[in-house]
C-alpha cells in the first residue's frame, strides 16, 4: 500500500481515538495526503482505510439515530461491503452524516 495512504490511515485512526469520525472525513484526509488523487482514487483509498480500521476490533462502525450512536451488528466484511454499496448509491463523496461513523470503543 502507498505509504501516503498508510499515513492517512494513521491520521484517521488517531482521530477515532479522540472522537467520532464520519466517513466523509476519509476522502478529505486522502486528499490532504494525495492532493492529485481523482475522486475515484479517493474512494478506493478511503475504502482501503475502512478495511484497515475495521480490522481493528477496538474500532466500531455505526450511525447516529436521534443523537445516539448505534453500532452496526455486522462483520467487518459486511460493514465494508455496505459502506461501498451505500457510497455507490450516494453517487458522490459522502457529506457530514452520510453512511456511517467510526469510533474507538473503550473495550
């Protein structure tokens, strides 16, 4: 994997330790590390970061409902597939609140 993507993944992981991180944050982080990446590449790299995040059992993915974080009850693979599918259906880069959020769980 490109070292710049690894650096972006580290940035996202650090942020998850401090606060909820929306999916929308990932392509922006990729853009910061690879300013010339196309939208398609930002999506691909963002999904690679999602896979890395969800490989860590301390990272939880979910969505907010009525101001409460609701973790998804899916496997990491199912969550990755869902995120990719919902991103495709969105037809653009995610915005604030779209699709999912990540956070480090206090295991």
